[in-house]
């Protein structure tokens, strides 16, 4: 029995591909993954989808979203995902790709704030916007399926263009969503990504500062300056989120959740959880 939230590789979705894959464009009506997507999980990939018809319910970091036609859905690595009700006629244009596929030797991604820290994971689009994104998706799909010695470079180039198009849509949202990124903002975003990936095992500011090759004092100052919250607060929030997701699994005892999150014992975990959420782990389960 796992006491950690599972992380799935892209290969788990590309069921009809042989060997490791870096990019995958699923066929509508094709084979479905056998992994339990109705339970909390993480992925080591990015996924961008445009809903064409039907509806679905999805949670990202325990925040609920209702997906309807014209909604853009962005799943980034390490966030906790969980799919609820999905209508039988739910249809999307989707692409999966690994971290390295688009970021290796590609400076463009550093200019796209939404790609690093999305302000929302489900973005409703106006009809004209949805039609434009759908056209870009279908062009990408066509080139993905075409036999060419340069297919990988062609697909990567079109995908980068799609990311810029999506980035422009995010920038049109209310003030406070999109921001230009200074060096400090880039480091703060990198810190938050590291926290999402490692909070289940690492809770010290020193660990994240070392990973970013800066001092704990500098990390604390820049995160506070950029986000208005301390590094320790971000870490505690991420650990509490991880704990909430694990506590949703009735097969895990509180002691098992505590052990999975590297707490010394159940009592230390319970004190942390109540300090972070205002409820004991048992009370949180009963309230849910």
C-alpha cells in the first residue's frame, strides 16, 4: 500500500507507443489509461487540452474546476490532480510532453509565466479564442502524424508557437495574473516548483536553498519580496496540501500518512496539520 501520492510517467498514457516517449498526441476514442485517475496523482509531464464537447470535473491541488466546451486545461508537472465525473461525450484536443522535450535549448519557455506557475489550470475561452486554439491544435496534430525526418523539430516549433498563443490569452486576464519575471521572480517560481516536487520528504528551507545554489537567508528574503509570504509558509502549505490529499484515502491510517510525509511520529504530524489547517487529521476526514 502506497503512503505517497503516485507520480505517473508519460508512458502510462501513451499506451500504444513502444518505448519511452517525449511527446504524445492521443487519438479521441483510442485506448484509455488503466491508472486510477479518480484518485490523487501527479505526472512528470505537461498536458494541454482544449475541451470540444461534454463536461468534466477535475481537482488541481484540491481546487475544483468545471470543464466545459471552450475551456483550456493545463496540467503541469508535480501538481496534484484528480478527475471526478467525466461525461461520456467528453472530447478534447490534447497534447502531452515531458519537461525536457520543450525546455531543452528553448529559451522561449522562460518568457511564459503561465507555463511555470499557472494562475489557473482551467481557462474558459471566448468562442473566437477557442476556435483559434483548436486550429493550432489541429495543425500540430497533422504535423505530429506526418512522417518526416524532421518531425520532432517541426512539432517542437509548432508547440512553442502554441505556448506563446496560450500565454497571450493568460496575459489578457485581470491584472495580477500575468507578470514580467525578474531574476527574483524566476528564482521564486523555481523554488515553488521544487517545493511541489519534494515537499513530501523535505521541509527545510536549507534543502531548497541548496538546490537553488543560494543561501537560506537569500531565499527567504527573495521569496518574501516576490510573493509576500515566507519560504517556510510556502513549504508548510505544500505539505498540508499533500497531507489533505493522502487523508482522502480511507485505506491509509493517520500514522501511515505521517510516516509517508517523513514526520517523526503521528503526534508531530497532527500538531503540524492542526496548526496549518485548524483541524486535526481525524476531524478533517470527518468534515470531508
